[in-house]
C-alpha cells in the first residue's frame, strides 16, 4: 500500500439545491415535497370550499386575490394543509362570475 495521500477537489458547491419549484396544482398524492428543508411524502390532496381561510401574508398573492374579488372574478385558491395549519399558496383566475 502506498503512503501517498490523494486529495480531490469538488467543482460543485456543497450547498447546491437538490430541489426545484413546482406549482401547487402539480402536487400529487404519493409524491414528495420539501417543507422547511425537510422531505415530506404527500399522503392526501383534496379540494375544499372552506370560506374561513386567513389571507396570505405574501403581498403579491394578497393583492391578486383582493383585485380579483374587486373585479368580480371567480378565483380558485390552492391551500396547503400541514399539521392542522392551512395556508393559501397559489391562485387561479377562472373568469368572471
């Protein structure tokens, strides 16, 4: 056996992301998503007509929702429900009422 030491240099950043963004509507049952840097298996995807959702804190999404309702549009929101907490995460305009 040789007494030589071998050193290898990595060209990739060790912090390179192994994830990529997806639209909420593309999430499917038995797929995987990352929440707070942890992988999670999707066990249920459902639709709901919940009327008591809190408005999102994201300014862009919030203004899209408010503007859409002010214009009388029908909007569909995607809601993520994790451990009993619900959050609006996406919006789709399906046209005027």
